[in-house]
C-alpha cells in the first residue's frame, strides 16, 4: 500500500514516520512518501497534477497540508460532510477513479480537547486564526457545544468568510467576528485557541497577550513543534490550563491512517512514536 503527504516545506513533518511506524506495528506493507512543492520536480507542478501522479502511482490516498487544504477541496469529486462544511481537505482517498476529500483536523482537535480538557468550559471561546486548520478547530468547538465562538484573524475578510461558512453549516451556532483580540473582551473568555503560525521557530512571538485573560481561562495552541510555544509558556506561568498541538496532530494522523488503510490506529502507539520523533529532532538540533 502506498500513500504520501503533499505540502510545501514538509521535510520536517512527522506524519510520514508516524504512519509508517503504525503500519509496521500492524504488519502492513506501507510506503509513505513526500511531495514537497518547495523542491524539484514538484515545485513546478500544480496541485491537480500532483494528485494525478499520486493516483497514477497506485496510491490509496494522500494527506494534504499547508498551503493546499482549501485548493484541494475544489479538486475533489466528493467531499465528506465535514470537509464540505469547512471547504478544506487534508486527506484524499482514490476510489475507482474518483477523489474523495476528508478533513481529519476536525476530529483531531475535537478528540484532543475531549482527552486533555474534558471539564474545560467552552461557554465563550476565541479562535485566533481563520485559516484551514482554524476552520477545523472552529467546527470542532461548535460541535462540542461551544456557547459563543469569537473568530479573529489578521484578515477580517478571512474571519468573516469563515464565520459565514460555519453559520451555513451550523445555523444555530453563535458565531461572532472580532476585529482583534481586545475587542472580544478577553476577561470574559472561557478559552482561546491559537491557530496561527505565530509561535513556531520561523514565526516567534505570541498571537495575543495571555496576561489579559481571566484566571479560569484555558489556552490551546495547535502548534506541536515546539510543543511549548512562547504563548503556552506565558500562559502556564499564570497557572492557566494549557493544551499543546501534539494531541491534535496525533489524533488527526490516526484518523487519516484509518481512512487510507482501513485499519484502526492505536492512539497510544502513535503518541509514543510522536514523542520518540520529537526527542530525536531535539537531539539533532542540540
């Protein structure tokens, strides 16, 4: 069985190793490669051609990451309900000449929230970042029972577009667009999720000021490398509850593995592999 990851600058992605380690543990013959559009020959190929090549190569499916999740949705023959609601795809299955798009970021965040913060209040949550992953987080929060969801983004148009799409998918949801973090009355928030790249090594800093939050507020970051971003460190120093992005990464990978292979992945085994891979990267960087 063959699969691949499509994205830009994905040389450091842990997804291929996580998939292959799980397949090995289950005795599945599995080859998982990368189509990195930052390198030749894929830098000269449009997404639709990469998908065609993957299908022609006999792959069962592919995972899609930044910056192609939204574009991929428009190249599918069919979309799952979640992918349709979000207009974003991160897992593609090739079935009888048709491309079926799914979104496992949604189940990844929802499962992580249930697992790591089962008692956390979601009465009023702010989402910072309205990109493809942010949309999955937003829908997961709504379906988990979020009372009021406030969406903010550096691009107000993007935040409003996401809110419009979410309202169409979940008409009863209370979704608001905030001009910025401060306009959402930070002290009234139950939780905040960072769904921007701010906090990654290439984008240092914080996307909002956690010092403005109430003591009972929780803070989540979908970034998983580094696991402890500056935002989470500052939040923890105030004794706010925090959740890093590793859980979302692991659960979404497990869901994608199941879609592609038809076999149920072990979250515990994938978590152990994730931790091993992260520790290896730290050693290499030291």
